[in-house]
């Protein structure tokens, strides 16, 4: 899959409880919100153990989980695990996919893709395809700068405990949308 010198990156989706039920949705989305979590693997580490025992490199609320899964597969990601998680006292389940991305460029492309997708209210097939094509053709230098800004904002702002920390991180994706005229 990759050289032993390069670290692998893995991602997973986790449902976290909302403060108040959101009546616009039904099912699990009424009481929970999905977060995407990215983890960095060092040489010889097993992805499932890292997810269970360590803190994520970056985590944020994600929308359109299916598009994120499809884009990860397109980047060469492999689904290595799929657990069915039960939400306590509700009788509902969700699938927790564990996906390994092959290299750092794929990780950065996927990170910017999911950040940008999370800023949309409605995402159709045409928007998905145009965003996907932009991410696949993006210059590696710009990709590195934008994803590093998002990770730095995450590390600086999540510690503050303010409920708006994620919106400051999503500004990186909004800047990308303006840069490529995606709105």
C-alpha cells in the first residue's frame, strides 16, 4: 500500500451527542452529530488500536458522510474495518467505517474535501463532481498550506472551549470555495 518510511493516515466517523435534539432531522441525526476524525499512524502501528487509544490529529463535524467515503475510495483509501455501533438507550445503530489513506497527499486532499463539503447545506452530484475534480487537480503547495492552516486552527482553538471553535476552522474551506468560485 505504501512505503514503510511514510506514515499512513486513517479516518473514521463518530457520532457525538448534541446538546439539544434537532427537530429538523429524524433518527440518529436528531440527537447526534457525525464527526470525522483523522489519525496519524507511525510505522508498525495498527489502525484499529490507534483509533481506540489515541487522540485524533484533527476532528470536526462532517456533513454528507457518503460523499466523504466515496472520495476516500477514489484517493486509494481502503476500508479495513466496519463496526456497528449502538447508541445507548435509543435502540439506533450506525456503521463506523475505518479507512486507511495511502499517503500524506491523499490525507490532505481528503481533509480539504471534507472541510469544504461540511460548509454546504445541499450537495448535489454536480457540486460533488466539481469539488472532487478541483481537489484532485489542486497544486500540492496550496494543498499543503490550506490543510496545515486547518490543522493549526484546530489545535489552537479547540483548547479554548468556546462553542464556535469549529466555525473558525471551517473558514479555511470557505476561503477555498471563494478562491475556486464554488458558491
